[in-house]
């Protein structure tokens, strides 16, 4: 199937302001690209792009004073298959983990493992190490935390999500990531597009989603504590230790966001031959 995805962010700026955007679909999906999701600015400004330390594609610019819009839209192929599962996958001993995974065992800005370690071992120490332990963590977070956009707070940590028992998808991800790290399972934060195609109507307004990847059995696997079930048409944009590493836009100055839209839609394919086409 083909998926048309995109976003539009509008800002009001009191003066020219440096900005870094992280809005392009991750290079791991480039093989599925049909139409590139190139970033567009209005008014147009010069871009300079680079990869950060986690391999995410970042675009630098100086946004002008006044109204400023960033948008992107692309078309990608998707198998329509849900996130893969492997319930018998085992957990690595820490001493056997690849060096590049070790950073994802450590505490970070929003994943305050030092405050959660004792509780994590109390709740999940009896579970079989590996997939079943990660699933038990996701089951707990999914049941324990109540989702609601009115609960959004940019400073909420994993331990606060545990005690407050509400939040948005990033809070679900932060809590599950922190609990996995406490149990010596490398876990990293992911953000991107997630389709609601096939879900019962009405759908909420489009938004970027947050989930996690954990390292088991020699590879990274997707887990989604917010939805807690395999989903399809999931398009990674960026990954890091937590939300600190993957802001969709980082603005270095005063600003107000005046519009925010995200869409992920199935692209209808036509078998019709265009005028003048054919052999």
C-alpha cells in the first residue's frame, strides 16, 4: 500500500531566530520512498543539513521575523503488515551487549532510572528475562497511565508519569523505556508518523507519535506502550535517549506556534492509463 504523510507547522516570530528541524522520515525507510518528503519553508530561507550523533537528519536555518511555515509531504510504500513480534527472543547479559547499545541503559533527562530502579525490580524481577519482561512492562504502563492531550506537560519525567498516572504518548514511552533500562534492557525513544488507517472513526486530529525500541536477541524491536498492540504504517523520523534528543523543532528564541497539522493517509492507487499513455 502507499501512504501519503506530511506535516505543517506555523510559527510567529518577533525577530529572526535560529531553528533546527527534525521532520524528515528516517533513512531506514528510504527504500520505500515514492515521493520525497522534502522540507519546505515559507518564506524561503537557506537550509544546512547534517546528521546528529544518533543518525537523525537535521536541518538548520534562520527563520525570519513574522509568520513562518515549515511543511513536508511525501509518499512511501508500506507492507500493511503489523510490527513484527518474536515472543521467544531472549535478553542479553550486560557484559554481552554491543558497546553502542550501552548508552541506552543509562538514565537520561526524562528517563530517571535512579528513582525507578528499586520499584522496577520489585514489579518485574520475577518475569522471564527477554520479550516477556518487556511485554509485562508495556502491559503495566498501558494500564497504569491514562492518555489525554489535556495532560500534556513538556517537563514530565518517567517517575512523575508513574506517580501522576496520566500523560501523552511520550510519557508512556519514557516510563516504559526507564523501566526497561532499570531491568538492564537497552531501550531508546522513537518519534514519527503512525497511521490510524483501519481504526474506528472518529479519528483524533493528526499528531506525531512516540514509541520505543528495545535491544533483544541481537537486534532492535518496536514496542508501543501507548497502543500496546502491533500497528502498521509506522514511519520513524528520529530516535535518541529520550525526547530531549529528538525535538521536531528546536527554536533558539522567543516564538509562538500558531498552527500544527500532521497527516498519514492511504494513497489511492489508480489503474487507469493517463491520456496519451500506454503502448
